[in-house]
C-alpha cells in the first residue's frame, strides 16, 4: 500500500463539511479537474457513482466505507490496483479538522505510488484547501449545509 495524507482545520461545523463531502453535485466546486459527478443511490457502502473530468474521461467509484458525519471512503479501479479517497471529520472546540488521505492498494500500488507521488501529494493538498475554502464560502452566505450548487442534467449522467 502507498498513501499520502494532509489535514487542515476550519471553523466550519462537522455538519457542513459532511454535507459538502456527500453532495456529489458540488464536487466540481472543490475537487480539481472535475466537470461533474453523481452518485447512483444513497450515501452508504456499496453505492457507486460517476465522475467526469474536465479532460472528458469518466471514472466510476464506489463508496467502500462510510460512517455518516464522521468519515467516507470512495474507491476507483486502476489496472491491478485500487485508489481510495478517504475523508475523516474530527470535531474540535473551535470547529473541525478534516483529514484527507489518498491510498493506492493492490499488486501495483508501489509502482503507482512511485509514478504518481508528486501528482497525488499535490492533489491531496489542493482538494483539501479547496474543500475548506468552499466551506468558508458556504458559511459566508449563511449556509449550514452544502448549497447543492449544480444538479447534472440527464444527458450529463448517461454513462
């Protein structure tokens, strides 16, 4: 297994952070390179979704672990490996600590780690800072939950 981890503190509530994490319609706001994303069912283990990157490529993911309000893990397939995006939410007296970890597991995890280290380290840091900034924007306009900024059209979610 190979992994990279970043964490950040925010004044946003755990409830707000959680609502942003599970509202796939707003992932494009804070996940670098995402044009749109959707989930095909409730936020629970085994539910799958689709992300379309700005490069036109579609990727499927599955929610592999979830504890509502606390953490969520999504996984996508790579050749002979899995890549997981883990978000942990830790409540503090002053707000929330968000921990973002990207893990690569499987027979080729070491190779992917070596080849993609800089890109994944940059992506983890960028996504986390964009998540925190998006949560701050929500707080600035008085939102306590994600604003459901974008609902994909039927054409967008066709696979």
